[in-house]
């Protein structure tokens, strides 16, 4: 879309009451965004969903300075504006009921991102939830699946970080302008995501992360994905909104079961009761891939085994994916705690062991 049309689109989207559905109807009728702004009121009223007050608001939206400011901000922040009518606009997102008319994109969207899975969940996960998100995100990323999430604290952050660490691609959908990273502690992560995928938003620069923005943001998370995986979510969690929009869009919903004693398991368990597929490993998700995508997910080539000395092999044999305290591990290994800690530190460097709070240790999800 050329500069004139893009500026007109930004002006249209600034009109109260004009959203992506009405913009597409108007452009479909008048054939261009500039023609919409130039149309007389009686002609605007002929478009379905446009009544006289709305038509008058469109006619009075001729001030182009705010639109030009958005374009200049995009250049300053090294972002691009991608419209629904551009060839690069994701085809999978065009298929939902209300795709955005405009996306602000920092990074790169690729054709391969059509093979994507959304991973969402609580902002305050348990260690179990973190480990589940790490294991599944790593396995899916290694199968060339793009991980989509919302850059929120908790499960979203783990999913993005693991995708990058696994050498995969990831997309973060924001509920604010791309100049307002939320939460602020994820600014560095946002920069890494832009280098290994993309940050996207349909909100103008300057838009704050207001609560009302996130339900609409969630429809884009699910809309960019063939399915949504929920890992730990309370009964009122926003992750359940994403799961519902996934269902509304005709996409798959997956859920990881948890402890019956944990309130964070209520959301996934309810989804499973209502028909979501129970997930215990990446293969459960891959089995549900549409046939046209399944050909891209062949098992990755196994990496060479990491060389271990005798002490390291003995300690690894005592570890599992269930946390074990350093004191118990020292007794089982028959080693002084100081020596054991040195061995565990070396295993952490080799990405085979992970330390949890309280001096508990587990095998890393990247351990073969």
C-alpha cells in the first residue's frame, strides 16, 4: 500500500467506531482508503454498518498529521506497517472473522510462520508449569514450529525464551503500541524476539497496555496459530480467553494437565473436560497438525552426545525431571556437598542440569 493510501488507512482507524470489519467493508465498496475519505456522506451511508453519524465522523477525519506521525514513529522504531491488503500479511490471520486492517511489525514475518502454535498460561507459574512450557516449547521449536505468545510474565515469557534458546522462531503479540513494552522487564526479551521472529501489534504507537486491549490482542495470538496450548491457568485467566478465541476461529485447543490440588490447574482441566486435547508431549500436538503442515515437522537430527566424566555420569543417573534437594542427592551420590556442587555447576554449563530455588536440581529439558 502506497504512502497516500497508508495515511488514509491510519486516519480511518482513528475514527471512533471504525474497526477492522468496517474498514474492510468501506475499502471493499470504494476500492481504496483515500476514496473512502473523499466520499460524500450519502455514499458512505450505503455501506453496510455505516450510519449517518459514523459517516459524518469519517468526513470530518481529514487531518493527516496524526497519521503522518504514526508513519514517522514506525520509521524511528524500525518498524513497518503491514496492511490486510499487502501480500506479506499472514494468510492464516486473514481467515479469522475480524482480522486487523493494519499491523505494526518489528522484526520479520515469514511464510514459515504459518506453522505456528500459541503457548499461553498463568503469569505466576509453578516450577512444574515452567518445566512443562520449556519442554514443549523446545520440542515444538526444534520441529520448525513458530511459538506465538503475548510477552506476558510467566508462561508467555518462558515460551518465548525457550523458542529462542532452541534456535527457533517466535512471535509476540502486544496489547499496547510497539513503543510500550509490557511488562517493562521484558524489554531485552522483546529485542531478542525481534531478531528471531517478530513483535506485532494492531495498536498505534503511544497506546498503553490497558486491560481492555488484551482480549482483542488474544484473538491475534490464536489467529496466527493453528492451535493454542494452555499451561496452567486459573478460572479467570486471560489464557482461557485465548483458548475460546481459538475455538471461535475453528482452531485446535490443547491443555497440559496439572495437580488436582493446584488452583492453576482449574483452567486446563476445565478445557480438557470440554473437549481440549490433553497434552503430555509434543507428539500429541504434532498428531493434530493439518496435513498440509505435517510434512514440515520431521524429527530433528540428533545432536552429538555431550562428553561426561565418571562423576558426572553417576550424578546424571541419580537425577530426573522431578526436583531433588542437594542434601539428598549428596547422600545418594556418596559425595561431599562441595564436590557435588562443583559437578552440578559443570553439568549446568553443559546445559544438562537446571538448579531450582531452594537448592533443588532437575535434569534440563534440553538433556537428551
